[in-house]
C-alpha cells in the first residue's frame, strides 16, 4: 500500500462509487427516483469512468503491486493486507487487459465501433485512435509495453547492461510501430509520439555512459548535461504541441465564425437582389371590403345578382385584367338604403371613388 501513493485514493473513490451504484440499483426497484439516478451514474461512472481509471492507473498499480510482492513480509497486519491487495490488483489489471482485448476483437468482428453499448462501456479505449488500421489496439499495445518495461526495471535491476539493451529494443520497436501503422488519429500526435520515443532512446544511450560499463569518467559531466538537455527538449516538444493544439482550435473557431458571417451576408445580398429583379407588378381589381369569397376573372351577372352584393361601397383601381368581384357577407340592406347610396353619375370612376352595385353592373356590361 505504501508504493501505491495517490493511486490508493482513486482506488478507494472508485470502489465507493461502484458500491453506491449497486445500492442504488437495489433501491431503484422500489422507487423511480433512485432508478433515474442509478441510470445516470451507471452510464458515466460504472463503465466509462472505470475503463478510463484502469487505463490511467494501470502502470502505477502494476509497478507498486510488483514491488510489494518482491518485499514479501507478513509480520504485521498491514503488511499482510498490502500483499493481499497487491495480488488482487494484479489479478484485476490482468483481467482488464484480457477483457479490453477481447472486447475490441469482438466489436471489430461482429459489430461496428459506433454501437451505443460499446461507446458507453469502452469509449476511452478508442478515443483519439485511428480505427482504420491496427491502431485500434494501440492502447492495448501501450499497456503491454509498460508491463514489459516494469518487469525489465524490477527483475533485471542486477543486470544493468541487459536492462538497458532491453529497454532500447522496446523503445525502437514502439517507434517502428508508430511510424508504420499511424495508430493515432491526429498526425501531430503520431509525430510527437515518435519524437518522445526517440528521446527515450537517446536518454538510454546517454545512461550507458554513466554506468560502470564505460570505465572512462572524464565525460560523465557532459553526459549528465546531455541527459538534462534530452529531458528539457522532450518537455519543450510536448508544451509546443499543447500550444499548437490550442492555436489550431482557436483558428478553427474563428474560421467557422467568419464563414457563418460571410454566408449570412451573401444570403442577405441574394435576397435583396432577388427582390429587385422580381418586384411584383401592381395588379388592380375591384376590392370589396369585408369579402369572403371570390369569383373568377369574369363576372357572371346571371348567377350573381345585385341582391347578393347588396350596396356596400367599393374601391375600384385601374387594371388591364378583368375586374375581380367578391361577394359580401354583410346582411342585405333595405331598399331605402340602396336608393340613398345610388350614384347616378355614369362618368368613368377614378381611383379611390366610391361606387354602388348598379355601377358595377354597368361596368360589366361595357366590358362584355
């Protein structure tokens, strides 16, 4: 437990979270409120967060558990509990590695990677990964690489020459795989990964000069500065990558806003131009107010009598088309009202003049 460090805190939190999920699952059978909480917690924590936690804490868990088993001591209760916990954690990590590999193989063979169940349970396995090549297993390869590195560092600590050679071989193999398969989705990530592995290889070569393999002690100070320079350059590359990603995201956001603004301006200009080219021509017709139905372009005097139109004033406008007559829903007026509104002036009506039904009939007769 002493070797776990801060990982023990996250392990306790994950265990408590899963216990809470099981409790809510049991209570959710009796109340819908807890069932909804259980569904939200299960979709985010029980699968996705557990998978992400194992991927992030895989290396420290394996390293600390292996060191604890090497220092086998059962004199005290906490030492015995630490050994039991180390064995349990090693079993969980080994089972997780096999389970992740099987799930990737199964989903690649039977169902597409876009299935909802796979995205909820094992989405961290394929985030930022190029799924069109061997790269879909890249996280599994990384975990296996760290297992090999841990075993080399622990079990070959008494053989530094063989230890360094093994680590250099592993680093070169990783560089070759990244260069050939391009496992990461973004090209910049593949480039930085190759650069990091190259720095690891250079660091290991400089370490050879600091071991007892090289009897000459004159250049050890220069080799020490070379090691520090390697670490500094590697850190600088990764920091520059972060600034590059931030700048790229900012440029894409600005580009999207500019394109949206330009598209809006073009739409407005197009609408203005279309409005000028297709300006509606003035179409005048007899517009009787409070009308509900319209007759065709020709007025049928036999079918529609003056009694149907009553004697409501109308507005006549000049037009080259046939006048359009609309029927009136106003109740039929009394004869004395019609007589009072009759205009005996048969002159051509002007725009905006008030006419009666008898004038409408006269106009229709002239048109026919």
